[in-house]
C-alpha cells in the first residue's frame, strides 16, 4: 500500500471527555498532518490516554468559551498552514486526498478553504436540511486567521477563500436524548450571551423564528428527503430556537423583577 505523504500543516483539536470519538478524529489526520495539537479542558474519561498515542503536543486550559479555546490552540501550532477539527469529526479519505493535493505545487493558492460537513444521525448520513452541506472554514494560512468569541465562534480570514468538494464527517449525537441534553446546554449559553450583550427580545421573535426555522430546514432546504431523521432534526432545531429565546426572556424578566424590588 502506498504511503501517504506528510504535508506542512498543523491540525488542532479542543477536547473534553471525547473518549467515544476522539480516536477516530485523530486517526483521520495522523498519517498526513505534520503536527497535531490538542487542548483539553479537564477530561477524566480516558480521552488523554488515547490522545497521547497520537501526539505529545497536549495542553490543558480551563474552558472559558469555544472561541478562547480555539484561539489558544491556534497559537500553539508551528506551521504556516493550520486546520482545526472537533473531537466528534473526522476527515474523510476523499477530503484528505483533496487537502494533500493543495500542497502539490508548494503552498495552496488561497488563504483559506471551506469544506462541507456531513453528519451521521439516527442511523443515516444526513444529506439535506439545515445540517448539510454546512460549509465551514477549516483550513487556512495561520497568519491570516483569527477567532471571535461566542457559543458558535466564527473564524475570520483576511484574504481569499475557496471551497473544497469533499466532506468532513460528523458524529455528533448518540441519540435523541443526547441531542436534547445538548440543546438545553447550548440554549442556556446562547441566552446568556444575548443577555450579556444587552439584546432585547420581541414577542415576534419568540412566535415567528421557531416555525420559520422549521419551514426553512424541512421544506425549503429539503429536510423531508432525509425521512424521519430529517423531520426530527427540523423539529429539535426549531425547539432550540424557541427555548433560546424563552431563556433570554426569563433572564430579562428576572432582571426587571429585581429592579422593582
């Protein structure tokens, strides 16, 4: 079997109790990435034992937010080109070959590259709706990239972007219960961020945004083509939107009540 060549790129991953999925993520980049950097925020499930089989570039940092973790990990890398993946993802063989091909003639021509993300959920790969193609900026020239803060922080690139064809593979939720627990946790974080930024809340948002999200993802973006999993995803996503705004209202109402006292 032909040996895969290493390319001058650093891959960084942030982790917290990813024992179920981290080996798959690391194995998908170990053969061809020049460097792997892992920043962990306190795993106690054996994650670090698995990580150290692939790299000695392992660091601890208390979790203060996804943007802060990504920024810290980005700063630890040594190569001019970097890529990040999450612990519940993997690089498909087709995407691996596409990335390696970017370096065939020296440095890649663009400053950053987005790639689609394909999620496996409830027994099937999701091909439509709000979850696919879900293009995400992942590979970039280190000097041109910077992270913002927030629950879903964005990576900003000062330069030219191009799209890659093949996907990252995403293994996010074990089952519906796991998804609902994540929705509860993330909606709390999102509502607190909205509250801290002083964002107001209108009744229209609470009434209209959740059903709009369902219609957009299930009907307009073809979520119905993914069968029952597509329907469940559309419903739970609209529920996330609703509960995020409801929790924001709860915080604003509590603040108003405090002012009355």
